């Protein structure tokens, strides 16, 4: 009977340890863009093997032009800012539950992971406006121009 009790207690400890283990964050690089009539965002994301995350997402808000040349200039400026400042982006720890990355101890999603299609979705917050979700595609190396051609 004592051996059964010890085995049961060991099983409970093992089950508790399994429940508290954290899923491993997917390592890799992703990039993408977001554009509406008044907002543009160019984004890069890198998840390291240790689960730390580097994110950069320069934006242009309140764009008041429909001129194609001006919009192209804004896109080029955001792409240049993204590339020029990437090396200065500091890796940050994130909590990862297997689908969602959050700031440590945080509630709001920062990144959402879709394992089926290897897509990361960056969640961007501008003040009190609703969150913007930017799908990011996996890349081997970051490009100089993340805007789709």
C-alpha cells in the first residue's frame, strides 16, 4: 500500500510539472507591412532560440495624401528607418503560451503565432484606437524593402 501511495504522489508531481512547463517559442524571422488610407507600418520581428524577441515597427500616422509619389516616399522612409535602426533593437523577454506572446506578466497580446501556416501576427496599439493586427511572413533574411511589390 505504501508503494502505491509513493507512486501516486510521484505521478501527481510529474503531472503538475508537465502542466507548468512553458511551450518553446518558434525561432525565426518575420516581416510585413500594413497600409490604409491614413496609416502605414513596416515591421520586423525576430524570435531567438532562447525565446527573446526583437520587434521594430516604424509607422506613419495621419497620412493626408492620396498622391502615389508621396505615399511611395513614405514607404521608402519607413523601410529605411526599419533597416537603419534594426541593429539597435534590444531583445526583450516575452511570455509565450504556445499561441500568444505577451510582455512578462502582461495581459494584452503583443504577437500571435499560427503554427499551421508559420505566420506571426504583430499586434500594434496606437493610443486608445482598436489594435491593428499585422500579418508577418517568415523570411530567411530581412529585406531592404518589406513592402509587397
